[in-house]
């Protein structure tokens, strides 16, 4: 697969932007996130799965372009990166984010 330079930059920027979005959303106190009033069991788990699934998909395209690995290995690397990033966020949530409230979260991010 050949990507133009502009498309490569777009995918790299999309990855960076998505990682930042995940970080900010996961750092927010759950009280600050509006309740959509949907009757879907374990909605938070579905949303988390979706966020990290998108991250894995976004990682596949640059890995495919920049490496000479087999596609199965690229998939494995993308999934592992998403799992490790998610695990790191969980550790931060347990040890650090619980001390933040909505007001000083934005001060901390900026």
C-alpha cells in the first residue's frame, strides 16, 4: 500500500489527536460526563471498547506504510499498543485522576 506524504501526515495527526482525546475523556471525572439516558447495559464498557478499537484501526495504516511486517503482526502490534495505552490510563485513573476535579482538570491539561 502506497500513501502520499500528505495522507501519511493526516494518519499520524489523527493518531496523535485520538490519543489526546482518549486521554482527556478518561481523565474527566465521571460526574462531568452527561448521562445520555440510554438503556444499554454496560454502556461505559462499550464506549471504552469503541475508543480503543478506533485507536487500533488508526494505528494499522501508518504501521502498514512504514514497516515491512506481515499484516497479522501489524494487527497484533496495534492491539497491543491500544491495550498498553488503556492499561496505562487505568493506572493513572486509579492513582492520579481521582484527585482531580472538573475545575482543575482543565488547568492541569493546559
